[in-house]
């Protein structure tokens, strides 16, 4: 794990060190997700599946999982 220290500017901005940008292939305009995990701020590269247009791209997978869950519940409810 690489740890670098950065400083927050008066506008709340930080600069990601070049070594880390190179390591993650971050170029200008790259999208990052920001989340909070306890006392940590976590930056993550946007995952390829998130950039797919439209929610329908993952619908067959979700529908298949829902069907499987329904079948499992029915099996568990049988006497």
C-alpha cells in the first residue's frame, strides 16, 4: 500500500501526487468516487461497469439473481 501526504487547500482541494496518478493511470478528466469509511476519505477510480449507459445493461444479471433468490426461498418454505 502506498501512502502519500497531501495538503487541503483553502478551497478544499487536494493534489494527487504524480506517482499515484501514474500508478493508477489517472489522466485529466478522470472520474473518481469519494466515500467515507470511518475516519478515512476513500478515492476510487470509476469502475468500467459504472460507465455503461443505461441501467438496462445490468438488468439481465439482476433479474437472474432475483429469480434464483425466489427459487431458494420457495425451496426453503417447502415442508
